[in-house]
């Protein structure tokens, strides 16, 4: 996560500090869809380190979050 470890709610998992401005989030969820949602609602930029199966679910969440043109 591109956020300090202290900014990540403990209920989401373990935020391991990387430096003062970023952390590695160790978390799990029942489904990849729910995991993507949990990551997205944090509102922080992030770099996905794995699992690669999560990518399409994150893209789906992103697609739902974008304002649609009229």
C-alpha cells in the first residue's frame, strides 16, 4: 500500500511497514471478489504483489467505481 502502516485498519489484516510512507498488507478474504473490494475501499494507491488471479477482480471493481459518461 502506498500509505503508512498506521493508516490501514487492523481489521483488514497485518500492515507491515516498508518505510514511513508505505506498507505491505497481508490479508485474506473468502473470495477474490471480496478481497478486491476490501483493497479498493481503502482508497490508497497500491501495487499488487500477488496473487495474479486477483487482477481481473480489481479491474472489475475499478470499472464499477468509474463515473460513466452520459
